[in-house]
């Protein structure tokens, strides 16, 4: 999950992976367009945190999608200026 949510200008996305995996963490706007690629690499098992700081984006609802091998998770976050 991410905190704080709503956020401005930054939020921290935390996640854990149970086994070594190729991880993608991508942020999308409400139109489904990619606004940030935060992670795109192999990672060992364990806990991670990634800072998403994009104060040049407009206020609104954004989604982040985490994929690690066969696992996939999508969550909503709100940028409020």
C-alpha cells in the first residue's frame, strides 16, 4: 500500500515479494496512460519501498500496478494539491 493517501507532493509505495521475481511497478493516470515506471528489474525476496514524487502532475486519481512473476496487484491513490 502507499502512504500518505491522499498525497502531495510525494507518497511511499511499500510492497513485499515472497520469492525472487522480476518486478514491474508502474503508475497510470485515470485515462490508463503511463505516468511513471518506478521499478522494472529482478528483485530478491523481501520488503521494498519506493518514493513516488511527481509534483508536476495535476490533482486526480492515479493507479499503480505491481507485477511480480504471476502475481499482480492494482491500487488507487489520490494526488491532492
